[in-house]
C-alpha cells in the first residue's frame, strides 16, 4: 500500500470515529436528555444563556459530527469543534477537574481537541467530500 493510501485511510477512519462520537453527543442532547434537560444541566454549572448554549452545542456536535464523517468543510468544522471543546473545558470546569472523565475531567474534551487539531492541520484527506468537490470525482478517487 502506498503511503498516500495509508494516510487517506487513516484520515477517513479518524474523521468517521471522531465524527460519530460528536454526532452521538449532539443526538443525545436532543433525544436522551432533551434540550430542556441539557439547558438545565448547563445552567446548574453556570453556563451563561444555558437554553441557547444547549441548542448551539447540540447542533454543533450533531451537524459537525456528520460533516466530519462526510469530510465536508473539514477544517472549518474542526476549528468550530475546537472552540466549542475549549469553552466546554472552561465553562463546565473540565480543565479544573483533573484528567479523568469519571471525575468530570478533561480527557474527552482533550481527545476531541487533539483529533480536531490534526484535521485542522491536514484536512480531511483524499477520501473526503472536500477533495471530491475541490478536484472532481476522477481526481479524488485517483488519490485514494
């Protein structure tokens, strides 16, 4: 396998895994907790404009996750997700609670930031809709 192919497959798998986790968390805010429940939780930990923040967070995670899976707007989505995770770390207190998630720590936020930093740096790869729309179907599949 050529190095470009390994890189393309690695970026595809990274996008799909990261995108799935983000989309699942956004979906959870809409369906399992509900926006009202998410807003209540946000309010309890002191997040300002909790109702609006709950909708925005859920949409960014759900739509952003789907876009990452597709490789569409990868760098823009990654940048938005980084901002959201930094805000979550600061406003929800994750950065102050140590590393481990079971203590309310930053490990999930940190891993999402790390994955998004990588995608921001290198983009979605050859097997992404970004590449398809930028170069056309023949060039995109030839690179993979």
